[in-house]
C-alpha cells in the first residue's frame, strides 16, 4: 500500500476544506428526498437584550414545532446602540448581534433543536443577521 499522499490529493483536500459547500446534512434528507426548505424571519431591532432573548427562545420553539428548516435572525449591527454613549459599558456588550447567539448556544434545550448557527449572506442582512438551521422534529422522537 502506498503511504505517500500525492500533491494532487493534498490539493484536492485543501480545496475541499476551503469550499463553502459541504456534504449534505443528513437532517435535511427525509425518506431519500430532500427536506423542503421552510424559512421564517424574525427582526429584533429595538428589542432590549431580555426581550430579544425571550422572543428568540419562543420563536425557535414555535418554528421547530412547525417544521421550519431555517430561521433568519436580524439583530442589526449595533451601530445605533445606546451603549455607545455610555462610557461605562463596552461597545460590544449587550449588543444583540453578539448576545443573542451566545444566549442560544448556552441554552441546551434550544441547541437540541438546532443543527447549526451561521453568519447570514449579504442579501439576508450580512453582519447584522445570522441563520439558525433547525433539526427535523420527526428525527428527534
């Protein structure tokens, strides 16, 4: 057996790792058919941190129950956050853009429903938004 890896194999592997398209997630395949994408959107502009966390928790649960596959969460970029004018608060603290994903990831019940959380594409809000991909509720039973 040849133990050396060819330059071509190394190059193919590096290209695979750089590629944004990955192997299809098995949670999106039902009975050998692709799970139909069902998307919901929530806009958290103007919410306090506590309001946003409560709203996103309820929204994820309702979306999961309705077999939604993808949630677009719009938080904004925090450019108009009142924290900027308070010298005793960090510019990055309590801005929904950072706090909401952290809240979700620290909630074990929510994470059981989630496949992954990723940055949004520019057409869906770019750095002021993110995606939540939900598991198939029928596969958790």
